[in-house]
C-alpha cells in the first residue's frame, strides 16, 4: 500500500520490473480488493482476453485497450461476486444492496454493477439498468439490461430523483417513473464517493441510480410501501429535455427537437419556451 503523496494521480500501478502491485492508501477495502482482482484477471486470463479483443473487430489501439480494461474489470467483479452465489443471495435478500455489499465485501457501486450482469440463461436475475451522474448532471456510466432509454449525449431528466440523492448523501432514494411510451420503472438512487488526497483536496461524489421495469419491482426490498399498481403515482419523465416530447413540463431546460415553438407576446406558459406546436 503506497502513501498518497507517492501516488498522487494513481490508484493502482503495476511495476513490471519488480513484479509488484502498488495500491494507493486512498482506496477503501472494497476498492483494494477490486484492483487486485483486476490485475489478477489481466494476468491469469490474458489469453482469453486477447482472443475476445482480436475477434471484436476493434481497429484502434485505444479501443482495444479499453476493451481489455473492461474485460478485466468484469473478471474482477465476477471473482469478488461469483455468479451462482451472488444470484442466489440477491434473490433471497430481495436485492438488498447494502446486505449484498456486506456479504461479499464490495461497495454499493460494485454491487449495482454486478446486478446488471445477472442475465445468464437458466439463472437470470432482475434485468436492471444503471446510471452514474455527478452533481452537474454529467453521465459517466450507463448500462441497461432493462430496455431503459438513455441519451447518448447530455444529462438526464430533472424530474428523476437521481439528482435528489445529492441532498442527503448515503441515503437511498426510491421512485416510480414513467417514460413517454408508458413504460413504468422502479428506481433507487444513492450517493457514492471517493476520498480526496488530503486536507483541501475535495473528494469525488456521484449518484448511482439502479432500476427495473415495474413488473419486477415486487421482488425488490426497496419497493415496500409502494402501490405498484397505481399508474397515477408514477412521475412522468423523459430521456432528457431535447429528446422529451412532454409539452407540459415546468422543468424543461431546452425546447424539444421535434417541435417548433410558438412564442406569444402576452402569454406565459408553464415552460419558458412558450407553447410548443407539433410540426406537421
């Protein structure tokens, strides 16, 4: 374990000459375990990883390296949270993320990541989607096994409570949301953070959101107390403001792409963009 002042910009480094893995002291225990598992997977499964990279069709060296990193990360998660044991525990514990983290010695975000991968034929878990955002609304991670629609660029809908989770760090926020196509989802959100390197150096804080279609919500412990059959209780949301066609949203930050605007001199609508009119 290396002092932070010796590794000010790195969390893990492998010294090929000394054949030593250095981990930053800033990593918590789940982070240290994951980084060691990553490096082990990179070495022990190098042939398998290379076979996948070679057959992927990726042409640039940067893309191939990203692929190797992603595969080694997947190995690390599978090593720390073995599929059969993790899937069984998740089903028994009703997808209690904190309990799963305690059981397998992993972090909230690591557990959420692993839950999105439980789609093995014959042993499928709930098909989850995952998103990670910072407090400026930037999306740094997005995964979906649930058919949830993410914008490729831009932020998320302000009506979605992933943003509310920043108000009380560490608390789990829950919500039922409804997309424009009528599909309802149950979602949970909680902050995750990484410590800074010392006094005066801020740490990183994000919100991880995890969700699934409403049909699976009864299997999740966090849905207790919700009337999941009441469609009126769902919060209407969109992908983001540019792509959303809900014309009655008071929190719209941008006009929708597929509509032209009618601006009235003497009428103020609930949106600052006037009254949108659908193009013919």
